[in-house]
C-alpha cells in the first residue's frame, strides 16, 4: 500500500512539474503571437475578394449551363 501511495505522489509531482513548465512556456511565448490588426484586416479583405470572385465565377458557369440546356431543349422539340 505504501508503494502505491509513493507512486501516486511521484506521478502527481511529475504531472505538476510538467503542467507548470507548459504554462511557463506558454506565457513566455505569448508575446510572439501578438495580433497585428492591419495584417488581419488585409487578410480578411483578400479573403472576401477571393470568395466574391469564386461565387461570381460559379454563378456564371451555372448561367451558361442553364442557357446551354435551354438551347438543347429547344432544338430537341423542333
């Protein structure tokens, strides 16, 4: 029983040391991840323009396919 208790205490100490080391490392590197608002704004703008371009292209392709289907349908009826 004493051996189990000692092993449990050793594991708890090891876990606590690892957790404190991870927390200290996270705090030390948090300044490296500072948010640059101009970079975020630029990225959002670029993303929005890309999405707009893709949606416009897809709508154009669908319009062409609908038109092509309409023409083929008219040719079949005649």
